[in-house]
């Protein structure tokens, strides 16, 4: 007979581990969790806005607000002083990140716009932490074991279940937008690894502002290319305002700060929990729910990345304890 917490792995050793975590590590996980909660709302509010307006209109307003929030934050934290002393290498890093963010964010919102249910997009997005974990292993030399490998396999199987349509040809095998999500995960992985290496020399506030500026410029150019108007409904503007505060600003800043305390792969895996929050939010906001096989596939991706999280945190390692028996002095 066992208690429910023990059935899910919350053994006394696990609780002891949580209590003994270093302060910096706890801070890193909390920041990653805040980023997860904030980013979960991006799927919902961006989808609500995109249901009313063109993608280029959405981008201009979304990233204009993101620039405003990021600028105020960078100004308050005196991050802008770093601009005057940037080295040539740091400028190239900001330029590289800007290009990567354009590719990453554009593919992300195309996927959100293409796939009807935001929770499906979110579950498929769990390929991002899988790719970050593998990238951390092969590029940053982070640890990787057998249990993490099982988690990777589970996440991939879950992603296949979500996107599978029952078709027989390559064109009809997966739901529309699946390939876009994988492209997004690929570029997001590269950007994450670049940030992880350089976040200690470039402030999170400056990185966030750099990202938003690049995306705003790109959105303005695409707005002119497509010939779209700046006039949008107030309801769309309201959803953009809420989402931009939570997404491009709060989630990005907190996730950048989390990289200072924990490994990139750990922060990214914690973010995989967003699928559950998006699922709940989508149900109450849009009154939709994934098909049964998509739901269980989504849960499988979450289970896979959580397994990777616990393994990398060392929960499954057995540590021997040495007890010293002190005899009273005669």
C-alpha cells in the first residue's frame, strides 16, 4: 500500500531534494515557471486577435507594445547604459539573435494562425524543449542519461499522435501547421543556446528590447508589403495589449533571467508545462477541446518532458547517506 504522492514520485527523498536546493537554483525554476504562465497566455490572446485581423497588423501592434514595455524595463534597470560599451562581438550577437527571433517568432504566429486549437499548437511546441535538451548535450556538453532518452522518445511519440490525421500520403499524414511548429522549434533552439552562452555578458533587459525592436521593424516592412491598414477593431487591440504584456515582455525577460541560475535545457523543459495551462485556458476562452487521441498525445509530450526534467534535476539518482554514530565520552 502506498500514498498518492509516492505513486507520482513525490517520495520523502524527492521532498528532501527540493528543500535542499540551492537558492539560485530555486530562483531559476521560479523564473522559468513565471515565464511558463505568462507565455501560456500568448497562445490564447494572440489566437483571439488573429481571428479578427491580418498577421502583419497583429505583428505591428504586438511588437510596438513589446518595445514599449521592454524599453521602460531596460530604462528602469539601467540596461541601456550597456549599449554605449557594446563590443563588436556583442553587436554581432544581437544581430544574430535578431535574425533568429524573426524566423522563430514569425513561424510561431503562423502556426498559431494555421492550427485552429491553440492547445494543439502548444503541445506540438513541446518539441522545442526536446531539441534544446539535445542541443545542450551536443553543443553545451550538458548531462544526458537513459531516463532523459526515454522522455525524448515519449515526447516524440506524443507529437506524432497529436499531428497524425490517418491519411496515407505524406501530404495528408499530418495536420496543417505541423511542419511550421517544427521549424519554429528548430530556430528557437538555436536562439536559446546562443542566449544561454551570452546571457551573462548581455543583460536580459537589453536582449528583450533587441528582440522586440527587430520584430517590430520586420512587422512594419511586412505590413507595407501586404498593403494592410493600421486600423483594427478595439477587441483585437485589447487582446494584443494583454498578450504583449505577458508574452514578448514578461515571459521573455523572466526566461532570460532563469538562464542565469539553471541550465537552458532545464528552463526550457519547465516551460513545457504551458500545454496544460493553454489547454485549460483554451477550454474556457474558446470552448474547444482537442480530439481524444490529440489530448492523450499532448499528455504524453508533457509526461516525456517532465520525465526529462526530473532526471536532469537528479531526482532518480540514488545517493548513499553516511551516518556517524557518536559515542558519549566517558
